[in-house]
C-alpha cells in the first residue's frame, strides 16, 4: 500500500486554493482522457451514479469548520487524544448520515490535524471517499467500475499503474484513497476499543479488492457481529439497517430479501431515540417504492427538522410525499432543498452540482404532477444555466445539472402536451448527443403523431431508432420511448390492435425498470396510452390506462381529469363527478390556463347557474 500523509497542511480556503483544487481536478481529467486517447477508443459505457448523493472526488481542501444544522451525533464513543478531533469526527459522522460525503471527508481529515493517530478518522475517510454508503437497493442500479455500486472492486489497486496524487500526497481517485485510509485505520486498530475495531474491520472487508458482492457480504457479516456484541450501539444498528435495505420489487412492490429486517432495525433505533436522524433518513429510503410510503411521514418531519443545513435532508421527504398523494408537500421539500443548496453553490465555486440537478429535476417532476407548467419551465431554465464545459460535452455523464434540465424539459413539454411548442424549433434545443437527440426526436414524433402529421412522425421515429444505436446511457428507457412512439403512430393511423400490443409491451418494460426517483422515463407509458385512447374515443381503454397511472403516481391530477373524461364517455356520470372533484383538489394550485382547469371552471359555472 502507498500511504498518504495523515493530514493536509492547514491553509486558508482562498480563491487561490480553489484554483489549486480545480487544477488538481483537471489534472485527473487529463490523465483519464490521455488514457482513453492512448488506447484509441472511447471509454466503455457505465451506468451513472445515483445523484441523490454528492459523490467524492479529489480529497477536499482544509480547513473544515464546525457548521450549524448538520444534526448532532452525541453517542458515538471514539478513541482520541484531542477534544477538537472528536468534535470534527462527530460532525463527519453526522454528515455521513446525510450522504454528504465530500464534507464528511473534509471533517474527518480535519480531525487528523488534531490527532494524526486517530484510527476512526481514517475509517471515516474511507467510508466517505468510497461513496457506497447507501441503501443496498441503490447499489443494485448503480453498478459501475468506479466502486460506487456493486461491480468489480479495486481496479486501480490491481492494475499496477502509478497512483495519481494531489500535492498533499492524497490519491486523486477516491476509491484508492478509501483503500489507503482503511489500511491506515487497520494499522492502528490495536490502539482502539474492540467496538471501534469491529467498525474498522467491517469497512476493511468492504474495501477488499475483488467482486463487490463478496466484499459487501463480508461487510454486512462484520456489521452483524458488531450489532450482536454491542446491542445498545444505535449507530451500528442504523448502519446495518442501511446495508441490508434491498428495497421493493418495482412491479409488485413486495419487499426484497432483508428489507423488512432493515425496517425493523431502523424503527427499533428511532423508538429508542427519536432524535436519531440517521435512522430517520434511512427509513425514508426504506419505505420509498413500497405500498406504504406514508409510514415514513414521521421520519420526514424528524429528519428535516433535525438536520436543517444539508440539502439532502430537506430533499428526501419529497421522495415520500411524491409517492403518497402529497404533491404540494413534495414541492415544498424540493424547493427548500434547492434554497439550501443554492446557498452552498454560491459560497463555493467548486461545490458539486449533481445533487442540485437531481433535486431540481425532482422538483420539476412534482410540479408536473401538480399541473404547474409555468413553474416547471422556470426551474428547467434554471438548470439549463449550468452550461457544460468541454470535458462535460465530450463525456456522456447524464447526471450533470444541464442534462438533467434537458430531460426535465422533455418531460414537461410532453406531459403538458405542448405540441406546438415542441414543433417550433426553439423550445427544445438541439444538442448533438445520442441521448439528447433521441429524447428530442421522441417528443417531436409524439407531437407530429398527435397533430395528424403521420408521415413526419414516422420519419422522426426512424431518426430516433438511428439515435438508439449510438446511445450508451438510458438505452432501455429510450428503447421503450421508441416503442411508445411507434404505438402512438399506429393508434393515430387507425391500427388499434398493433398500437395496443405495443403500448402494453412498452408499459410492461417501463414498469419493470429498477426503482429510481425521479423516474428515469418521462412519464408512465400508460398515461400516454390513456391520452391517445381518450382522443380516439376508446373510453374503456382510457379508463383502465388512467387507473393504472394512478397506481403508479397516486394523486396525479392529470390522471384524475383523464379518468373523469373516460367515465363520462362510458356514461358513468356519478363516478366521473367524483373523479373530477379529486382532480380539482389535486390541481388546486395548477396553472389556470390549462385545458383541464378551464373545462372544470366552465362546467362548474354551468352547474352553479
């Protein structure tokens, strides 16, 4: 192992230091680019990391500061010779509980300034830099070669290549940095308590080179040993609960293996200590994608109330509210997170913006559900102000704020059926990348099909299918989109049998995708199916499609309005009135110029007179 210095020089965090940090990051980028060029081919496609976290990059600069609103970790005993080191370590633990890994690594690196032999500070750095401290179900969908998901592990360690390092000596690659940090902790493990030693050994097991599934299993086994030996250690139980949270099946919403055990562990923690904000956070993740997301409403309130200055803490309640018919509460949560994150972005030009892109993308999703097109487009334009630099443009990372803004734009104009805007050649910018071209062609094809321009729709479908050949990210989603577009063209051409077969296939594929929020498909296929069925007068099919949409997106005003119209067409007037009342409630804050809202006002006025 190549050890890195136990602490960085304590320097003021000035603009000069920011430029030094940026130069380091660009050096890493140039190294990676050179490797690709040397091999004469593009880097292999990888699934993108989950941007519900801020993943680690180069080691963060010092000094760290003791910050307000991080949450208070008070019961994690740790061996150290310095009270200041203890304070920064405990802050690092608090930040870890909110997946704020850049800052938790900074805090624990600061702890080493005061106690360079603090084994658990190295443990904290390893956990932070690795960025795989997340619910197990997220790692299922984020397998990459970078180590942020389940896949092969220590490629850098096994390759024999020279390790690129910053001027402080810390590896630029966070996975290498994590392995070196836990190696240092292991070297110091005889100087700490048996309890701390188990924490260190668990993290060491996870950093072992080789298949990640085996490493994760060894990590979980050691956490179980820790919990068994120290049953009153609520931090250990929280960490174990997160590690075994395998989530729910996306189709049946039944729990996967160990998910209910994870929930039981975490609820045991919060029952003993309702201020255990980490466990509250993990319970929010544990219930998302389930049949009963409302069971996490209390956790929403406690987590956001206990951690007031980390964007993710304000953001996470929105996941639950968006799934449990509380769209306005979801909008409030994501808006609060955006306000907090914009403050951090303004204070640090190097602040990572991926989580902000994720949060605002989810805000646009919630505004879409709430019938608020104008506000949706305001936030879309906000994301599109984060212009891509040459490195971004030459890469294929779909999780940056600009590309998330582009996808949110596609979602918005299609969901609100802004066919004229889609076809005006201005609303959707051309961005010559396969993924963006494909989604632009998807929206354009739907606009042509739904305005009777079927030859142009067919030509656009052919362009989208050509785009698909170059797609290396979101390939399944874009394939589903091509199938849905083909179905829409068939339906509008009068071939209902072919159309409905294609719609069902596309809807089944879309529903079976691994759970992710916001959804990685622009809107449920069944919603589009219902819209087309309603337009061609097939009210029974539209009825079924909208009911299925409500199963996917509870409280969707758009689906309620569609279902009410379908029920009217079926002659089910009383049920239609009930659905229209639900629609009015769901879209109480919707834009007044939407066709559904205007029709509701007209019908309400007619009844009153």
